[in-house]
C-alpha cells in the first residue's frame, strides 16, 4: 500500500482530537472534585495500526501507524477495594447497631443520677436499719417510712421496665418501618438505574455518572447485608454490549439469595415477632417464596439489631446478651427481691403482690400489696411469739437478706445460676454487664471503623479526583495538543516545499 501524501495530517488530526477529549475529561474531573460519590474518569485510547495491502511490499517497506483513536471513557476503580470496602461496611454496621442499643440500655441502668434503683435500694435498707435500732424501735411510723421508701424503689423499677420495653419497641418499629423502607428503596433505585444505564449504553453513552449513583446505593445496601456484586456484559446485537449487574446475599448457611438481577429485584421483609423481636425473610429473584434468614444474616445492620432484639444470652442459650438478657435478669432480680421479703414477712402477710395476678413477680407487675397500703399488713418485726417489745430480729433478717446474704440469681427455665451475690451486688452485676458489653462492642467498632477508613482512603486514592494530578494531566494534554498542532504545521510546510519548490529547473 502506498501511504497517502496527506496521511500525516490524519495522524495529527487524530492526536489533536484525542488530546482535546482528554482535556475535556480533565475538566469534568476538576469540576466534580467535591461531588459526593464521583469516580475519576479517564480517556481510553489505542494506537491505529497500518491497514491495507501493498503490491510493492518488500522487506524494506516501512509500515507506519495511522495515529491514535479515542475508544471510550471509563472510570478508575479498583474492584478488589470495592469488595473490601463493602465487606467492611457490613462488619461496621453489625457492631454499630449493637453499640446503639447498648448505649440506650446504659442510659436506663445508669446509676450516676441520685434518683436511681441502687440509691433507692440503699434507702430501703437504711430505713429498715432505723426501724431496727433500739432507740427507735416500737415506733409504728417507721413501718410507713419503710413502705414509702419501698414504693419509691418499686416506682423506679417500673420506670426501668417501661424504658426497656420502650427501647425494644422503638427499634422494632425502626426496623419494620424506616429501615425496611430504606432497603426496599435501595433495591428499587438500583434496578431503575440498571435499566437507565443499559439504555444509555445502547445509545453510545457510557453512563458513568449513573454508575456513580448506583455505586452509592450499593454501598448503602452493603451496610445492612454482606452482599456480592457481579458485573457481566450482555450483547445487544450490532456489536453493542451493555453492562448488567447482579447483587446476591449468601447467608450463614451457605444459601445464595439474588437481591438484584439486571432489571429484576427481590424483597427483604422485616416483621415483628410477637413476644420475641423481629424476623427477617428474603424472597430472591426467581425464588418460590420467602426464606427466613433471621439467624443466618452473618453481618450488617440487620444482624446487629436482630441479635440485640432477639437474643437473650444465657436465658436463651444465645451468644449475644441482647435486650432480652437484661429484661430477664431484671425480672429475676425483682422476683427474688419480692419473694425473699414476702417469705421473711410471711407471719404478717405479703408485702408485695402482682398487678396481673400471676404467681411470678416481674419488673412490670410488682406492686406494694393492698394490705400493706391499708395497714392490715405490716412488717413482721419478730417471728418469736414470746418476744417482747423491742424484738426486731426479723427486720435484721431482712436487712441481712438485702445487704449481706448471698443470693443465687438463676435462669428460671433451666435453674442454672447466672450470678451469686447480695441484692446490691446483683443489681450492680446488671450495670457492670452492660458496661463491659458496651466497652467490648465499642472497642470492636473503633477497630472496624479504623479499618474501614483505611480501606476508604485507599479506595479514594484510586477513584477520587486529585487536583494535583489533574493539573499535571492538563499540562500534559495541552502539550500533546500543541505538539500535534506543530506536527500539522510542519507537514504543511513540507508539502508546500514539495509542491511549490520542486520540479522547476532553474528557478
């Protein structure tokens, strides 16, 4: 093939066009340097090789390329970092949800305020001690004073019980309401963007900005569930290929649930389970029906919240001390407190009764007995029928039972001992357990957040816009453009010499 005389101009023109396109992309990157979720773009180029047949081909023929061709625009992303980032998002989501619930429980059992259960229990013991003192013994008013202190103590117990129930219901409502809607919204928007991206790519538009929007939604979805994202090419005919996306969730039992498959989506249903907490079920794309994955979530916000709402530690043979653990232990604490004092006061009648008529005391149903309130029941000062005035050994037994004697706080279902200690120590155990659990979860959250930030920084170093780098690219492409323009000028001068200054003898 004889190379065209003007082929050099085509090479220069293609070089100028490629440099112009590259400068346009630099401008796009710089203008979006502060746009959230934006991914840095680059021009994809390839060399145009020599083509055609030459009848005069020889070993000495020189084949020169025909310049550069801009073949598209792509995003600069690292798929491995994307996978790491989304995996870490799920892990952070788990402990972040647990930390939020434990913080709320900490507010309930916080004893820094004066009007709290520990202080009220000490006041009950103090008034019993005053009642048993020789210089105050025999004063009927102390029965009323002790009862008043006991009513304050029980009211605080009711307050804590109501707050525990309120926190539990608050998170149930949050999950079944706003969080469930959020997940459904993410899935719907991802499917809509999938279709929009395909439509754009069919028309020759890479739809990179739409991909950025979709990536943000995928990252948000990854905080709830540990998902896998699969990209595939789909042929649309006429040498047109478009990108399709599939999002799957593999539960802890190894079952794969397809949440998104191109323009189809599954559903994630979160429902309240009466007397328990929540249940999570997934209906994947193409699945015959929903699958309960509550106990197989693996990681994510849903895992953290479901564990805190459903699991009860030793009371349910669970790994996590969720709200149920604190609720059950608190009820056992109250039941032992009321039962112990009622047993000690048996000759004089029950000091406490349940508001719902049940045989077991709970933090919600305990109340001062009607007999103690109307005066037909009083504190039994002595169990010795022959004891004279000033005998208060039974009051001392109550004091010892509350402040000195060790009690076994057990799991009523199994009889296993959860904690052994005095009532004061028993309530402290509840606070201390919450504090230890919160400290442990907070430490894990801090570590996972640090790891997430490191991955995010690595991801940003690849995908985010660097002003310094873009300025360097701007200078480089401007120089390339100028060089291509200079090449065209040089070719013009060479042709001018060839056409106007050769072939005329004696000029």
